[in-house]
C-alpha cells in the first residue's frame, strides 16, 4: 500500500514537471522576436540538387552549408543531397512543397508549371556575355523583380532566397553546328520549358524534355542527338564522351533560383532567418565568383579528353543563330513572361 502511494506521487511529480517544461517551451516559441521556433531548438535543412558537388551550384551549396552552420553556432545543420540522389527534376519541387526537403536551387526552366514567368531566364540570347548576367538578374532589375516578387511562387509556399548562375549554354551533338540550318532534323534534349522548345523549333530541330539525370543515357543510346548546357554540366556528367561536337554558342543561360519552403522558413526564430538569408547572399556572391572559372576549367578538360571538337563561332555566325530566335521567341512569350518585361528587355537589346 505504502509502495503504491509512493509510485503515484512520483507520477504526479513527473506530470507537473512535464507541464512546466511544456509551458516554458510555449513561452519561448511563437516568436516574440517575429520568427517562429523555440530558442535553443535545432533545425535541419535538407538541400537537394541534381548536379555534382564540383559544379557552380554544387560548390555554392557547400559554401551555404559551411556559412549557415558556422553562423548559427550549429543550431542549423545543412544536409546536401547532390546528383539527384534524393530527388530529381521530376519530384524535387513537390518534395520542397511538402517539406520533405527545405531548399533547392533548380534552373529557371524547372519552374515552368509552377511559375511560367520564370522562363524569362530561358529566353535565347538574353545575355551576350557572362559579364552582363549580374546586372540583368540583380534583385532590382526588371527580370530580378519578376522572380523575387513572383506571386505564383509565393502562392505555392516557395520563397526566393537568391539567384545563382551556372553560366551560358553551349550546343552539343554528333554533327558540326556552324549555322542554324545545320540543326535541321536533329533532336535535342531540353529542360521542360516551352521557350526552349520554341527556340529549337526556330532552328529547325525537334526537342524532348528529359530530367537531367537521364541526359547522359539518352545521348549515349541515341534517344536524342544533342543537348544544351554550360561546359561544367557537360563535363561533370561525361556528356562530351558521347558527343563528338560542341558549338560554343553562348546562346542561353542556366540560372538557378535558390528557394526555401516558406512555412519552414517562417518557423525559424528571427535570428536564424537572418542567418539563412545572409548565408544565401554570401553563397550567391561565391557562386558568381566561381561559375566562369569552373566552366573554363571544364572546357579545358573536355579539350584534353580529345573526344569532342569544340567550334568557336565568329560574331557573324553567332548572330545568325540569334536572328533566327530574337525577337521572335521573346515576342511569342510576352504574355507568359509579362509584356512590360519583354518590352523593357527588347529596348535594352536595341540600345546596345
Ligand atoms: C539541366 O537540366 O540541364 C540543368 O538545369 C541541370 C542543372 O541543375 O544545372
């Protein structure tokens, strides 16, 4: 009898203690500081992407992880899953929205179904050289605003944290491609973007949207004849080993939209929200610093491999590719991208 009473009082003490702990947590949570989450609580950010760790995106993700973990004093851990090992192109946005991962940096074209206006970054010949990129995609530019303030992304619980670069795309296939006519009848793998489909149509080629992880096999097995990507993606996926020709066309851009699950972000205490944003900014600067260098190194590696002839176009030859798609493709997608934005971009092009 005495022993049973002792056990009951121990249980009561434990219940009171548990209630006190819960009350204390409640007081610290709910964000008197504007954020959510309890002080002292630890968080994990799963960051999934589809390229290798050696690429401009892979390296920027690594830098982001290092900076966040250091600045948060270990309260945030970033787990990076590269190379489509956790999620690939077809399911990563869904994984982000369901909070199975918290961050991604997909290329603009991967947002086509969620936020079609992001195809602005897929417009052919948006940039003539990599030096033009930072200005055109800065948060204050017309194109930058269209991305940072995109309502479709916000409505999908997706918050933009930055814009990362890979760089400019080159054409690869098993045929010399010196003029747009030389693409006639070839089929190219594209990212899932209508703008990209139309670009290849204008050059007389057909296109098939495929996930990035499928590109090497599709080229090797002849499912498609060619593809378009910056050198770093071509080299790191060994695409050059199954493509005899690359044309350095610099005809399009691979820009990444660094995104976070907004609900997750809101649950972070305000100081950690700040850490995540400033670390994203630092990773963006780092990404810009390394992207051009990594692409130049990848081109050199491809040249050394001796598998692929790289053709540098003359300005006139590049212009012929451009004339076939600008302004026609830009104008065709004015309603998708935004008529004012297209008018601004065309005015900028014409003033050059
Ligand atoms: C592609 O699918 O070709 C690229 O978007 C891959 C990437 O993330 O750079």
